[in-house]
C-alpha cells in the first residue's frame, strides 16, 4: 500500500511537472538544450552500468561459501563492517563521482548484500519489499531535484540519494553490532512467518524450468533497460525512478496475485501465457517513446513475470534468470545504433540501441511463450480455448483450486459418517523423534488415570494386512515413490476400516503411531509428490476420518538421525538425508499451524519424561474438554451425538471423530492454496470457522467455558518453540454447519469412492480419475470438463451412482474391487490419464487413441517414472486429463451441470445414514501386543 500511495504520488508530481512544462514552453527548450550540451554516450554508459552489475553480482555470489562457515557473531561483525565500508565508499562517490569509485561501491554493496542474505534469508524472498522502498526513495529524491532544478538536476538528486543511503548504512552498521546474540536465530518448532510455504515446498524441481528462467530474464532486462531508455528518451533521472518503481510494483502485485490469478486456468498454461504476454509487451516497450507509457507497460510486463513464475513450483535460482536478462539487455544497449525509420510522411520510428534491446528480449520471450504453450503443459494447446473462457471464472472447481476446499469438503464429509464416541489420537514426527517411546508413556499415563480401553496401533502395520504391506513398503530398498504412496494409503484404508473405525465406534481411545500427516510429510514434502494427490488418496482411504488430536513431536532432524542411527534398526526411509528429514519435519509444523485446535507441537529434543509430561497435559486437556466420557472403562459412555449438539470443544464433532479435514494444500501455505485449517462437525453441530492460528488463539481467549476451563492455552502464534495448542472456542463459529457451504464442492477430490456419475445421467460432472484429481492444485494442468458416459478409472473405481443402491452404504467404497477390473468400458474415449499420472494410466481402452496416453511409462508400460523425462514432467503434473473435444454448447452448459450435480450430491448426502460394521479387528502394541 505504501508503494502504491507513493507511486501514485510520484505520478501526480510527474503530471504536475508536465503541466508546468506545458505552461512554460521555454522550460522544455532549456531542458533540451542542456541535453544537447552534454557529451553523454549511451554505449559507454551502458558498459559502465554492466560493470556495476557484474561487480554487485560478484559480491553477492563469490563469498557465500566462505561466509557461511563463520560463526554468528563473526558474521554479524562482518556484516556491520561491510555496511560501514559501503557507506564510506558511497560518501566518497558523493564527493568524487568518478566511475571506478562507483565500481568499488558496487562490489562492497554486493558483499554486504550477500552477508545480509546469509544472516536474514527471509529478506531475500520478496526483494521488492526492500528494493521497492529504495526505488520509491529514489523517485522522491530525484523528483524533488527535477522540480526545483529541471531535468538535468535529477542527476544531482542521485548523488544526494547516495548520501542518504550512506547515512542509513552507517546506522544499520551500528545496529547490526548492537543486536543481541541469538536474535533471529531459528528455534525448533518455529519458522519465520511467511516462509512456511517455501519451507514446505522445499526444492521442488520442475522438469523444464526454462519458461521461468525466461520470465526472470525479462524482469532483469526491463530493470536494466530503465536507465538507458531514460537516457535515450531524455526523461530525466526521475523517469528512471518511475520506471523502476513501476517494475517493482508490477512484480510485487503479480507475485502476490499469482496463485489466485485466473483460477480457471491451468497453471502451466498460465505460465506460458504470462511469458507470451511479457514478450509482446516488451516488444511494445521498445516502440513506445513516452514515459508514462513505458512505466505502465513495464508494470504490466513485470506483473506477468510475477504471475507466471508464481504459478509454478520451482527450484532454481531467479538470480540466474535475472542476471542473464540484465547482461543481455546491457550488451545489446552497447551497440552504437541510432536509425530513424520513416513509417509514413508524418510518422517515423527512432530505432536506438535500447529499442533493439527491448525488441530482442521481447521477441525471445514471445517465441518462448509460444513454444511453452505447446510444450510446457502436458496437453499442449488442447483445451486452450476452454482455459481462456474459464480463466477468470470461479466455477466450483476453480474456487477449490484457489482458496476454499477445506471448509467445504469438511462440511461435505461431515454428513457422511458418524463415527463412534471414541477418542482418536495420532502421534506424528520424524523418524527417531520418540513416538514409540512416548506412546508407551502416554498409555501408562492413561492407564493410571483409569482411561480405557486404549488401542495402540501404528502405520504402516497396524493390522495383519498392514504388516504385509509394511514388509513390502519398508523392506529392502523400497518401492517407487508412487507405489510407496499407494501402499501407505492401502494400509491406512484397511487400518481405518478394520481397526480404528470399529474401536472408535466402541468408544475406545485409539492412539496411532503415524497417520495421514506422515504421508503428507514423507510422500508429499519428502518425496515431493503432489500434495493434492497424497491428501486426496488419504482422504479417500480413510473416508475423511481425522484424529481428534494430533501430537507432533518436533525434533531437530540431526538429533533424530543420531537417535535412529544409534538404535540400529533403520529402514530405507530412516536413511534419507537431512534435507529430506527437514522437509518432513517442516511439513508437520505447517500442518500443525493450520489447525491449532486439533494439533499440539511438542518439543521432542528433551528428556523423555519432559516430553511425556507435556503430552499428558495436552491429552488430558483435550479429553477433559470433551467430557472424558470414557474414564470409567465405559465404552459408548459419550454416546452418539445428536444432530444439533454443540461440540464442547473445537476438536471435532461432539463425541465423534471428525471427518474430512485432510489438508489438501500443504504445499501452498501463504498462497492461493492457503486454506485455513478447519474442524468438521456433525451436521447441526457447531463447526469451527476456518481460521489461522492467531485468529483461533484470539477466539480461544474470548471463548466459552470449555476453552477457559482448559489448562492448555492456545498459542498466540505458530512460532512458539513448544506450541501447546489448546481448545478452541466452544461456539466459535457456525459457518461450517451451513449446508450451503457443502454446496461449494462439486464432487470433491476426496471422494473417489463416492459420487460417481451415473451413466444414465446426462447432467453429471465428471469426478476426478485419481484422488485429488479435480485440479485444485497449483500445478494442475487441467480444466475439468463436464462429461457424460465417462467412467472413473481411479483406484477402486466405483460403479456409477445410478447403479448403486438408493441408500448407498458409505463404507462400500473400500470393498469395491480396485483397479482396471472395476472399470467399466467407456462408451466414449473420455478419461485418459496422462502419462505417468497414476494407476489408472493404461486402464482406459481409449488410452491408445490419445497421443498423450502412449507417451508415458504409465500408459500401460509400467516404466520407471524417475528415469524418463516425460514422466518426470508428469510427476509434476500428475492429475488426470480429460482429452475430450468439448463442444461450445457443452461449455455453456457447464455451470448448469455443476449446479445440478451439487444439488444431487447434497440430496444424496442428506439421505445417507448407513454405517458399516467392522470387519476385521486387530491391534498393535509396539511391543507386539495390544491391550
Ligand atoms: N527423549 C529422548 N531422548 C533421547 N533418546 C530418545 C528419546 N526418546 C526416544 N529415544 C530413543 O531414540 C530412539 C528412537 O525412539 P523411538 O523408537 O521412540 O522413536 P520413533 O519416533 O518411534 O522412531 P521411528 O519413527 O523410527 O520408529 C530409541 O532408541 C529411543 O530409545
Ligand atoms: C505411515 C507412513 C509412514 N511412512 C514412513 C515413515 C517411517 O520412515 C516409516 C515407518 O516407520 P516407523 O518406524 O513405524 O515410524 O514409514 C511414510 O513414509 N508414509 C506414511 O504414510
């Protein structure tokens, strides 16, 4: 907002300046004369600028490895020294503005920046915040000078600006020295606000990041060309500041808006179109010869860059792209070019070096954008029209992708099952965090309190079938990542259906050593599989059952690694490297920060007894706030909650295990996917409003008796070292109970086992072919189209809704034979999973008819995804694709189809009341038994 206001102000001043010039024609003449007098040479200036840039870059890059070995106090001392040295050099430039002094200052500046980034990496993440403020300062300084002394005076403004910078550097140097030791050092269990998404996203490589490099290249070029263009067109130094401000502004808005921008468009396509747009507008930048036009176009170009790069998960250095763009642009500017091309009798085009530079960069981006349109998306240009038509609409699917799924899906799931009155605890944490040890201690604690029965179980391997799966998935060197994900989900499905669900129905307390979050941590954050798919898979496997309480044992990954190494029994996952462990650990923390009412983060670096004491306190608080109805070994003491009951605390539905809130966007916190954690409720009961940790903490403070009675306090933020997350407000919100909210989900990704379209139903919106496949993810390459007579090919394909009993048993899903055998023959070649997208690939008879289907290893070949570049790309774009040519009429009808599908879904949920009886009982004791 500050940037906006200041830039608006600057434009206002520019406007006034223009008026003044119009009112005083002599002034314009004088300015032109003063330029004519100078011996300014653009090629030389561009060369000098290039050296400045290279020296800054050298300073930023070269010493990293040296500095990173320094201890914190030494690093801080060096930072203070660097700032002081830069300040001294800047003062020297002020008095002796010679070019070699400017270069020395540039080198110092680079080194100081490198030191700063090492000490405070978060400062580097959104450069427009810091550089933007500097640009606005420059704008104000140079305008002030130009208004008083004319265009030429703007140059003196730059010198004074340098002096202001020097003073600020002296001050910051002193502050850096005085900062208390340890300030800003990371603490376990905490992550800097805003960095969670980045932390969890981790280094997610994309197969072909060249489009992102090109986008950053355009950004570098337009920034670098601002000064030469200004000199070329004699806009004055303030003109430079205007263009730079516009560039930062556009970039910032684009980057922030990126995840939600054009929600109806697939992300690879958005990136491609952004590149294409940036190319066209950069070309235009070369043609336009007027300041405000240049500034506005620059802002739109950088906006496109922001949107385009943010639409991708990426793991590459933006500095490389920006650096290449800067160097290319400045080298082109050094060409000594100045030609006038007559366009007509009255119009001519002045081709200068900057014009050429803009044009070349724009052309490269334009060509790159066109190539990206064909190759970046797995679909090529197929469906481009659909994406364009739907780009700015927020159909249900697009809305899910953008912002809302958790709440709506919760509401949807809440109507499906009522689980028994038991209490469900999951213990999560990295390998060696002490889960097994703590579960034993918790069991003892509950036993001492007279709470029982308590079922101790684990994943994988809580059941007989699960033990066989454990052997497969953890034995030897493991299986392919996707198989791994499916096997964990398979174990979980059976675990819930045969052990956890029935135990909860009986009113028992279930403590599981790992649950859904482990899949999100290991397979999504760790293995870097799509979070959407992993969440969807678990959601489907568990039919949305989530624990009342999840205890996250937060441990320094190095300590945990030492513990597992000392213990001696390591599986292949235990032996993953530290980066992997860190990603897993951070994923748990992100998940916990989403739903503080359902999570507690415990510092597990401490002695077992201290950890156990915290856990006992948290569990006691949660249990007592629920009425602790099982404390007399009295199964079903709590009974089933009647619709309309109010949950005594926000841990879930009243007396029931909550269903549904499997976070589906863990890779995107702080972005479009920043969906708030939620708890679900039995219909009619109060539901917790989606909200962030801080909001919920705030709510808790004002909440009713249950919250205030709890000995556990809600955290003020998610940065507490040991975050003991307390009970949320009793009547915190009611939004989730609004049936209309359920309607915001069209056949959610969570439900491959239900809601399949009826073949006889012409108004069915095709559900996803794989869990999570509705396209909610940032990396979703598809637009979901309505389809008729299409069959699902998801794991556990279901018969169409129309063929099911009128009152379908919601537990029926897992019983359906999975895989190809269950797929019915498609009457139309509609569902063709993309190459390598999952188990369904190759199962559709239409696969052979689609060119894309045969390209990937999964299309019937069963090849290794990791080995194949195509498959590697598919790994990033793992959602199903609907290769159907869509008629215009159908597109027009889509909104109506979705509405009808929603209505039917809502009706069918309302009708559902069946409940499956347990089929398989088992139990797990970490020591081999159960009690
Ligand atoms: N608080 C603690 N301090 C030191 N050592 C501990 C602590 N808790 C557990 N340990 C030891 O660390 C090792 C791993 O503990 P434990 O098996 O409980 O962890 P885990 O999280 O269940 O591991 P995994 O996930 O690999 O099964 C064991 O040797 C255990 O004795
Ligand atoms: C449930 C689940 C587990 N894992 C991994 C995590 C561990 O490395 C092993 C289980 O070993 P433990 O000694 O029983 O903790 O499996 C996973 O990657 N994904 C999951 O969903």
